[in-house]
C-alpha cells in the first residue's frame, strides 16, 4: 500500500500544482495585470537610460532577488560587487516589496530598483524586465544582457576576484562566442542553467529570442519554469548560438589532478549520497597515477548529472567559483558540516558574517528529511522527502548499482 501511495502521490501533486498556478495566472490576467503595471514600482526610466548611455561597455544585468523586505543579504551585495567590477549596469528586480532604506542602499550601489508582485518567479521577472527595456528601446544600445538571480550564494573573497578577471576576459572575446553560461546541466536534456546567462546582442536581438519570450507564460510554478523556461530557452534559442560554459567537468578534473594533496578535498566535497566513490582514491598511496585515474572515475561517474549540484563544492575549491546553489542541503546533495568546512577554508578568505548568514539560511530551510510530513510543500520545491541515503534528485542509486557491478 505504501509503495502504491508513493508511486501515485507525486502525480496528484503535479496536477494540483499546475491547476493552482494556471488559476492564479488566469486571475492576474482578468484583473488586467501586465508588465507595465507589474513594474510600475520603480525609479524614473530616464535614470536607467542615462546609466546605459554612460556605460562604455554597454552591458546590463537583470538581477532577480527574493528576500525579506527589510534585509539586504551580504551574499547579494557580493554579487552586485562582481557585476559592478565587470562594468554592468544593474536592474535589481525584487519579487516583492522593499523598505525604503533598502532601496536607498541599492541606489547607492548604482542599482536601478524595481519591486514587482511575485508572478512567475525569476522567469516572470526576466520577462517583465525585458519587456520594459524593449518598450523603451533600450536593447538597441546594449552589447550584453546578463540574466541572473540570487538562487546562488555569492561568496566574494578571493574566488570573486579570480572570477571577475576570468569573466571580463571572456566578455571581451565576443567574436568567438554568442552567450556565456556559468554551468551546463546534462541530466535528461542538455540545457544551460538560467540563473546566470550572459547574452550578446546577436542573441537578444534575434527573432527566436523575441518569439520565446512573447510565448512564455509566466506561471508561478517551479517545474514550468524549468521545462517551459530554462530547457525550452536552450532548445529553441541558445542551441542555435555559440556557447561558452565557464565551469565544466574536464577543467575540474585537470585542476584536481595537478597535485595529489588535493585528493582529500575531492573526497570531502563529494555529494553525501555518493560516498561509495571514495574508494576510488587512496589517500595513503603515493602513486599519483592511480589516484588520478580514481579522480577521473569519480568525475566520469557524476558529470552527466546536474553539475551545479554534484560539482557545486568542488568547483568552489578547484575552479575558484564564487557561487554555489542555495538548495544543496535541502535537496539532500550535501550536509551542513560539508558546507561549514568549505566556508572556513583559509584560501577563500570569507567574512565571518557571511558564513553565519549562509549557515543560518541553510539550517532554517532544513534537509530533505525535514519534509517527510510536508510532501505537498516538498513536491513544489522539487525535494524528494522519501529519499534514502543514496537518493537525491538524480538517480544516484542506479549509479551506485552500476559502480559496484
């Protein structure tokens, strides 16, 4: 009976979730909701025009945030610092209200602030913002548009400085690339992850791009945003252009293999459900070739999954990525102790207040097992509350069986 229940309950929740989201969207439509009135809580549009006119690099970032109205996370401030240092003008779109003092801080950081009703989550905010700048013909003056959000922690510190230099160098190489993605997800269908997509004007002025956003329905539904948003954007638009993925598995393996002292960090920052892969590495062995082969086996075993998750911590350690996903504990990929140990690495040079902020948010969200009695909530957040030690959102149990067989 339990197996029958577990098998069909997600189908019920999926139908219910979509009916709810379509009904909510229908209500907004009949009340006359559109991008103009959803973005009316903003600064004078002429301020944004002036910012773009003065920007010599002609770069604009649309940063979508969702946090308490009276707080501005340190992580978000770190993110804004990276955007400024790579010469982006910033539209800070908050899906909800913000207190005036928070708006003032953002304005002092050079941001053009928009507060909107949270319709359609991040994809809804990007659609409204793109509609706004298209309406005022601001895209004609731009070379790059960056779509990003605060679904990642931004660590700042030494990794941020390395990223700024690397990202700046890639941006100047426009003749060979059309868009830049932080990560590529190879699970089920290859797609470029939408929380950081930097698009050249050859992309955002293309008819395919305009058609995608014209047809996109901004439902407040996680799975709709992934399937009809992130994946379809890759399939219908981005796959026709030249990509540059900043963090990938082959460069990760290369950096791991450079020095055998790194192998302890490889083992310590694997997904907790993949602990069986630890047997590939012998920390007591001085045979570098054997452990390099073991490291390659580990990377090969995990690279076909969601790389922003399975390699999330490894990319911070070995590729100096200043970002990692906020849901890696709640989704069951990593443990609190793994995150805490990572944040306290001396080479990252992180602010103690940032470490406390990150750990506080993670602990308040809990682990996947915190949702055993909240299966409806778990489903809507993409969590498997019935997961075993070996399970997270990817099929790591199958991977484990293949490994041992």
